[in-house]
């Protein structure tokens, strides 16, 4: 997959009703690698992967044109992608309809994600602790935020702060000069997506989410939250309802082991995690 393939990849994703814009394809492609399947009509399949150091990788953006499905194209692409990830533990978000397909490659479920979206009609006030404030993030914060991400994910991240700031706005919770959590907001699909959200506990995660949700009140907002976050009912009360069945989180190999003192409350994207 090259940059020249992205307009065709975007058209393919629209054919299966995915909300990604061309700019969203450019964002995920800029951090990973991929392959395309072609025939005489052009691109009929895509698959991508992202490397997280020597131990982990993720696979996503696996799409086959509707008229060419069940012809072995998806299996062929995933097989090639898994050769590229080598001996790494591989993460994947799958639909329920493709769970058996993923399990045939040795993946197994370790959790699930709830997709919430809608228009924010009520922004709750969340009280921060003593000495805490929400402030914008700058380039000098990159090392600290990378450490927070590593602790919350149990692995390194493919996304640098510099890369994320090219497409997103970020804020952090500052406690007496120490950053203890952060959240990003960026354009995506039909509106904006909030994520990643990294925080030491749910109340601080809510404060970060409420900050961005309030800034987009009345417009379309999406969050992808792990089931373990416990935020689904709170988001629904805000107007961001769960819109579809849960999305399984799968791993091939060993699951990451996050630091219990830091939690990921919202994903960057369902492809990147």
C-alpha cells in the first residue's frame, strides 16, 4: 500500500459503510504499513499493520469489496500481514461476524469495546482534585505522555505526540506541575472522535472527556471505550449512546499487561487501539 492507493482504499471503505475520510486513511497509513489486493478493476482489498516495538503489533483496516468476499482474498491478505509482524503478539478488533475467521488464525478474545456516538446535549461538571487543572499539551510533554500511554497499554505505542498533534488537539490534567492523564480530540468520519483518553481513574477520565464534549456540544462526537472502563452509562446520559453491538478485542499470543495505576478509557481508533 502506497499513498497513491489511499483514494481507492477510501472508496473501498465507503462501499462497506465505514465512516473514514480520506484524511483518516492518511493518518493511519502514516503510522503503519499495508497491502492492497487488486484485479483488473483496481483495488478490491486492503489490510494494514502497526508495530509497537519488538513485542507487539496490531492489524486493522481489513476490507474486501462486497462483490469479492468469500473468495479467499481476506485470508490471503491477513496471512501475508501476519508474516510481516513475525513473532510479535498481535492485537485485533473484529466484528462478531468475523470472529470465527480471526480465531482460525489463532486469535482469542480478551475484552470488548463499546462504540458511543451522538450529539452532546448535557455536559456534566466533573470536579478535579486539589492542585489539578486541565491545560493544553505542548511538544515538551511528549516523553511524559508516552510514558503514561505505555503504562496504560502495557506496551509501547506507535503514535508519537508530534504525529498526533498534526491532526488532533490534546489536553492534560496537571497536578502541581505533574501530568497525570491526557485526552485528544480530532476530526474523524462524520464529526469528531475523543481518544485516546489515558487517566489514573474514571473520575479524571470523565473530566477530560467532559472538557472535549463540552467544546463540541450539539455536534457529532464519537468515543470507543473498553468495556472495563465502566463509562458506557455515563456517556449515554450525556447523549453519546451505544450504537451497535460490542466489538471483540482479540490477541494472537500474549495479552498486554497494563500498569494498574494507569488506564486507557478511550481508544485512539479501533484499528490502532
